[in-house]
C-alpha cells in the first residue's frame, strides 16, 4: 500500500466539505428542508412560532448528545450509555438539591459526574480492550439502575424558578429559546475540532484503520478515552438541562433517548464503521428526525408508532449508504460498454511496399 492510499494519508485531506456536500449530506439537508416545508403546510400548528420554540427545546438534548457521539462513531466506536448517563446525573441533581446544595454547586458537580461515568466507559474500552458496543450496553443498564438506587420511583420537582424559567424561556420577547446561543457555540467548537484540527484528522484516521493510525504515531487509546470523557461530560450537561426544562429529577429521565441520538448521527451520514462523517450532516439529521417526530405527534400519531419509525430510519441510515457504496464500487469494476469503447486506438497504418 502506498503512502498516499493509507488511512492517515486520506485523513490529511480533510475537510473535503465541497465534495461531501454533493453526496449524502446534501441529500439529508434537502430532505430536512422538504420535511419542514411539507409539515408546515400539511400539519396544523407545525409552522407556528410557538411550535418552533418547542421543537428547538426538544432537539436540544438530542443535538448536544449527538456532538460527541459523532466523534466517537467516526473513531470507530459507539456509546449507547448516554441516555442512562443523563438519567443518573438527573437523579444525582435531585438528590443533591433535596440535600440542600445550591444549583450553582450542583451544575458543575453533575457535569463532573458525567465525565467520570464517561471515563469508566473509556477505561473499559481502551485499557481492557473490551468492545465498546458490549461495554456501553452494560453501562446503559448499570447507570440506569444506579439512578433508581438514588431516587427510586420518586421525583424531585421544587427547583428554583429562575433556573427552570431560563431553561424554558426565549431570548427577549421572541421565540428563539435561551439555549440556542450556547448550543451553537458547542456545535461550532465540535465542528472545528473534527474538521479543522490535528485531533479531528487523527479521529478520522483511527476510524479508517486504528492500527495504521497507531503506527503513524497517533495515540489511539488515549484519544478514544478522552472522547468518552467528553461524551460523559456533555451527557451530564444534558442531565442538567433536562432536569431544569421539565422541572423534575427522575430516574427514568431521557429513557430510550440513545436510540434517537444514534439514529440521527447515522442518518446524518456518519459511517457506523468509522472514518467518515461530517457535523453538518449530523445537525441536519437531528433536525430531520426531531421535526418528523414533532409533526407526527401533532398529527396524533402514537408513541409506539414513533418508536417504529425511528427504528426504521436507523436501519435505513445504515443500509442506504452501504448500498450506494456497493453500487458505486460495482460500476467502477464493470464500466458500461460506452465507457469501455469511448477511447478507440487508431488503426495501424497499412503499407504497400516492403518494410
């Protein structure tokens, strides 16, 4: 294999956004815009500013969790414990609040607790070498169980109104929620980290071939460990937001949200095998999935049907890119007759005399 065809060499070419915009990302963005336009005309109340506010508040936790999830999946791993981390940090917030601690102290403690939970995943994956799928399925159940140990079936709901009002409020007298500016800052930060830094190029290289990345001098295990720490910290932050938005700390908060997050990331064009994906596609995937769910709820579609639709989109988001890649590879191996005969060699010159 030549130096120019190694995964590390290919990763140096990032960002290749113009070429990506002509592919899956463009299709997801176009489908998102089409879904918003059709839903605005076909579903009552969907196109109102009031519903737009609730839509943004609904997609905020999904988008926040999808940011570090994108980096983890691009690196060739996965984290299915994010929703349980949200639930456990929410339960911890309720326990600490009931114990008399102020929210100014609880918020950083919740983010720190999420980082510790993410570090547990990272240690199991990188130090012990366990498969991330098996590890995070295990911690999905473990963290949710610990949340029930903390709070049981009870709920803490008497949080300070200034905080809950901010979590549900809007900028000025408009309809844009207060959470939009900090979320946009995080989106920009993660996009720059993935597409415009050596760390991002290393993540792509690890996803393409972690062995080759290690031989190229990339600290694969250490990088993956910190990706899980960041994922846990963001999940802790989402635990704070979820608790304050709904004004309640419960052990079952965000239950099942990991399915929506993974579906949105894969729908946004991130390869489940690692090494490919963009933050632009993921943001479009989050907006598409949450908009579709919002429109179907307004149309009185049941929660069970929404779960079926989310699962179907998850399967399609894995299937379609692979089918498309297989078709492109087949066309490259077997060009059309027109392509094969496009260049004709000249006929040899005929000579009448002796050579």
